[in-house]
C-alpha cells in the first residue's frame, strides 16, 4: 500500500482536491470485548460505498489500510473494504495504555498514544486508496475511563505522630495518600476513619493538579498519660458507581511533652538512727514519680539550701537514686535531730519537696564484739565451699565478747541457707558455723548470712558472712526428651535435616559444655554434629525397605570425670506414592469349565502395593471385555457376568489395570488368559446322510467286505467329549445282518453275498454317540439301502420309506453271522404238476387240477405275505443304473 501511495502522489495531481488529510474523532470505554463497532470511516467520510451511485466510475473499489503496523493494530481491527473500525481481541486498559505523560509517543509512525491527566487518545493514520485518488485520514480514539480500579494505599500501615499538647483544629497531612489509576470522578474522592475515638476527623484538600491529600484534624484534647496511641483504619473511596474503596491501618502516636512534674507520695519521713551505727549505714530512701517519658521524666535529688552544712556532711544524699547513708561517725557533739529537706528536680518544673526527720539515739555502752576465725577457704570476706562437700562441713569459729564484761551476750544466725550456728562446748563464747545440708550450685550459688550478737540491754551487732558455692561436675546432661520421635518423608534429599538435639547441663563452665554422639546401634548413614547436635541423614530413605529406625544418642559433658546421658531416637519414614501396584504374575491363566454360572468366581488376581495408607490402596478394573467380565476391587475376584460357551469362544484375553490411591496415582497392568474347559453339552451332529429319507442302491453283485456307504458326524465339543462311536441299534430288511458298521469310522460294509431272496429295502438305525463325561450324548440316523439291480420305480421306494413302521431298538448290538441265515428260496411253479396230471388221466384232470390250483394258491399267498413283512417285494424294471454303484446314496427326497 505504501508503494501505491508513492505512485499516486505524482501522476494524479489533478485529483489534489481528494488528496487531503481528514480527521475523525471517536470515543469508547476501556475494557470492551472484541468486535465492538468503533465507527465507519466510509460513512463518516461520506465516501461512495459498494452500493453507491459513483461506484461505476471508481474501479476497483476503494480500500482502507493502516499506514503502518504498530501499537494501534493490536487494539483495533479495520475492515479493508467497508472501512468499519472494531475493537480487537486485545482488551484496552486505559491505565496501562496511557501513563501520565505529556505530548505523544509515536510507534512506527502509524499509531500514537496521547495522554494527559484527563484524556487518553489512540491515534491512527488510515490510507483510503482508490484507482484515481487517495486520502490520508487521521483517526483519534478517546479512551473513556471506567471505574475498574479501587483506591490503594502505597503502604499497609501509616504512622502519624501528634504531640499531646496539640490544640483543637490542628491539621496534620497524611504523607501516604491513596492512589487510584482511574481519573476524574473515578479517582479518589473522599477519606474517612472507621473509628475516630471522638477526638479526630479527616479533611481532604485538592491542589491545582487535582491531587487530593487527606489531613488529620484534632477535634479534642489529647493526653499521652491517659492514652499514648490510637489505632484505626483510614478508608479511601472513589467516585464511581458503585464506589470502590481501599484501606490501610492508621496508627496515631501521641508524643510526650513535659507536662508533668515530679511528685513525692509523702511530705515527711521519720527515721531513727543509733549513735553507734557504722559508716555507710543506710538511713532512708526518697523516691519521686514523674509520669512523663524519657528525658521529661528524669529526676535528680538535692538538699534544700535550708539544710545546715553539718547535716549535709553527716548524711550523704545520692542525687540519682535518692538514698541517704551515714557518711561521718556519730560522736557526743553530734546533734540528735536532723531535718533534711530534699528536693525532687525535673526539667522545667518546680521541685517537689519532702522532709526527712532523722533522730539519733545516743548509746551509752559499747556494743558486743564478733571476732571471726575462718576454717574454710576465705578471701576478702567471701567463704568458698564446694557443692560436693559433706554435711556438717565447718565454715568458721566466732568469738563473742562484751567490751564492758558485765552483760550477758547471746548469738544467733540471721539469714536463709543450709547453715547452723551452735555453741562450741565447753566454751561459753565460741560458736561454730557449719553446713546442715548438701550444697547445690545449680540451685543457689551465693548465700549471705548474718551472725548477730546482742546483750541483755538490747544492743546488738552483726557480722555478714558471704558463702560462695563452687561448682562440681555433679550433673549429667539432660535431654529435653528421653524419647525423640521424628518423621521424614521417604526419597528425601541427601543430608536432610532431621532435628537439633539439645541436652542441658546445669553445671557451669567446661563441666556444662555438652557434646553429642550417636549410639553404636545407629546406622552409618545418620550423622550427628558433635557441637551443635544437628541430626541429619546422608542418604535417601525408602519406607518400603525400612519404615522405622530406633537407635540411641548420647550427650557427654566436659567435666572430669565426664558424665553422660542417653536418649532414644525413633524415626518414622512417611510414605510417598513411589511404588506402582505390582501383580504377583504379569500373566495369569485360569481354566474354567464352560457353562460356568454367571458371577461365579473365575479366579483371584493378587496385586500388592508396597506403599502404605491411601497410597497403597489398589483399585482393579478390566480394560477390555468389561461388558462380560467384572472384578471385585476389594478381593480381586474375577467374575463373568454371563455363562460362557466354549463352542462360541474358547478363550479370552483380558488386560487388568491396577491403580493406587496416591496423588498422582500410579498404575500397572497384567494379562489374564481365561481358557474354557469343554463340557459335553453338544450331541454329535450327523452330516451324512443328510436325511432319513435318503437311500442308496446296492447291487446284488456287490462282493462281501465291500464298503457300501458311511455315516459321517461331527461334535462341537473337544477331547473325549468329541470322540464319536458308531453302532447299529435297529435293523429291518430281508437279511439285515448282512451289513455292519465300523464303530470308529462309521463305514458301512457288506458282510455276506447277496442272494435273489435278499432283494428289497434295508433300513439301518445308526446311533452316533460321543465319549463324554459324566454322561455321553448321542444322535440317531436312518440309513436306507435298496438291494436290487436297478431302481425302476422311485415313487414306490419313497412310499415304502414313508409308511415303514418304526424299528425296534436292539438291546445289544446284533452279531453278524458268518453263515447265511436264509436259504435261497426257489421259485415255486404249478405248471409241471398240471402237465403231469393231464397226461395220467384226463378224467381226473378236473379233480387234480383243482387240487393243484388250490395248493399253488395257498403257497403263493403264503410267500406273498412273507415278502410283504420283509418289504422286499418291489417291482424292478429297466436296466441297471451305473451311477448307483457310487458310494453315496441317491437322494430322492429334498428333505
């Protein structure tokens, strides 16, 4: 199209009136789906269309093309023929398309995006090309904002500090206002607090650029000492319909100011001090309170200028903690009453005042004396004992003296601890300090006891003794758990972390330093860091190989001799679905008798899965043949829905799939071969002869031993159920024993020569039986043999076959005789007798002739009846048919 553009510029200056730029302006909402019509350039430019009246003069029709492919093409689709502009599948996101900038950013010269704080334009250059002119059209598409963004604070927690003396209507800007990519009314409009506690509110200020900043306004008095922090939620809401909101946690901290001064709880404190008190004796402690924080709450203590200097010299005041101690020795000239006025000073505050009245009691006598003599190791007033020292270990002797030697002095022990102070007889002023119980460094390391001596006048003195217990290695390391139960998934990464063992040793120093070791029963692939107690496994564990591990670990301290303790570690390897179901055999074979009842158990498919739980649960299904076979998932029993017939299908090959219950599931398949065992459920089927009405011509000249025909049968069963035996169970004919059947082959042969009297129809009832178990099955067939020279009258033979009475079945198979059972009957003739009688006597012709005729007639009737019973009286006409000599009988009937 650019080539066409260049070609059109020069040669067609005469059409310069058409070669002008035109601007079109459209607007649409962001986020529209594909196919929304933006505008029709042909219509809006009033150009002739395909159906217009000017179309005939402009050939070919005009086309609309973007000047080049750039940013605009992904958002719009331009129909080259109609000039219709539609949205594309790329959804327009105004916030992503028009970032806040000034001017325009051009992409490829064909499309640009122009944006400002309020507008977002998509700029397109479209070439309208015709045969005789072109037009450059600049299309501006304003993208209208849709409220598809909720306000969002840049930080989830906003902290603001307000001084507690902030006056009402104090305004504090919130430095993290909410942001909303939408513009105009869809942007952030208002802010509010979920809980203003009755002392805060929000206001919003808009600057010249339209940015809205929330301000926190103080609406009531604040007091940090009452509440030092307020936590609420600030909510920003835009002006969309419906409006969208965003929130952040607003924490308002109340900063402290020095609005409180130190205060004493009492105005005066009375103290009594004995005149014989030693230097450093604690006299009193004053304490003031300032509820402010930090430097605003710092308090220092000082004497008032009204306190005399001798009192200041006698009593030392600690400026930081307010303690008063005796700093000079009390003598006879020391005043007995001291008024100490102490000031509590805070920054910028009027000092708080308290008065301490110290009354010194004058002591007229000297106090008792305590003289210690240490037996145990002592240094700088501290006695050192080992915790393993036995009971009644002596610590020190104390000699109690009365300087005036006129008062009785008693002595006792003041303080807690396993110690006893007893009079050491036979002396009256010697006391022994010793232990009463074993010492335990881990329970208490330092004791302070005071040996107190007082006389009968009530004066007393004390001697403080510090006892330091020295540590011994008397504690073994103690595991936090004696049984450490762990678990880890199988197929772990090498050097996987199991746990960190910890054993505490109450001893101190090296005696309390613990090292860790694996017990001798631990497998070699477990490692235990000696120092840190980190237990790891260096190899992958397989639950199917071993599920439980149990071994000991040992903690040893560094004392001498070292002490140790033992704990037991049990590790359970958790199952992962890393084993497919496994069939015991990949190829199962089952032998099933046919006609097995429906849903009977064919066999059991044994399948295992080494995984545990759900991962080891196996479901079985038949992949093929599911319309016939089903499988019981729980027991693995294979069943057939229907009874099976071996004669229809003798075997089946199934594929069984086993799927476990893991996620993802694993599966395996196995081949199942089902072989149907034959049952004698089919009797033999006679294929030849095809009908009981068939018959075969047997020539009288047939030699004995010659095959006549055969009975051929098949059995659909197999094995012994299909082994067939042939026997003749019924016979009819002139001499039926002349034929026999081979029990194995079914061949029928002639046993004896045929005579003239053997002519006629023979019917042999043949039983065809199998050798089935438990009961053989059989069929019968009629074999019809017609002994004659030829077949002269087929209809007559057929009539004999139809009216032939039933043949009685023989109890036993008839034995075939070697000798003929029938003699040859010669034809009887009456003619010679009649001739003889006529020659002898003519007179007696009538009588003899009548008698001969009578005898002949009687004989003829007798032979005729015999022949009718044997059904051999068949008229034979015509010549012998050579085709009748074949083995197969001639079938007269189609039955």
